[in-house]
């Protein structure tokens, strides 16, 4: 739906499964190591305009990557290997032990 709805209770708690948090035992006792949750408060405060800019840049990136991948694939499909490429490939596969 495009809207974050965090579950309540234990399922909504930050956990290793969701955020990479874990408990570590040390000389002072057990301590929670927060990996991603340390960013949550700041992320929650980002205005809508920032999220829109982030999503627009992410979409640009994905579109560009897809276009480049399609161009590379088309180049590979359209091109014939050169004689040098074929020879280099065959030489790479040659093993004198099996000659």
C-alpha cells in the first residue's frame, strides 16, 4: 500500500530479524547492540519532501541500471565474437593434460 504500519507488541519490537539488533554479554552484563534502530528516530523525522527526493533518486538509479543492462545485453546479442576472441576462448579451455 506504500504505507508503513508497524505491528504492536512483540512483533513490533525492534529485533534481530527486523533490524539486526542482538544481545551481547560483557563484563557489565547483557547489553543490546542496536544496528539499525539507532537511525529510526532520525528517519521518522524526515519530512515528506526528503522521502520524495530519496525515492526519485532511487527510481532514477533503477531505471538507469536497467537501461544499461538492456544495452549491454543487446550488444552481446547483436555482436559476433571476433576470431581473436574465439581463439582466446579455445586456448583458455585447452588443457595439455587432456590432449
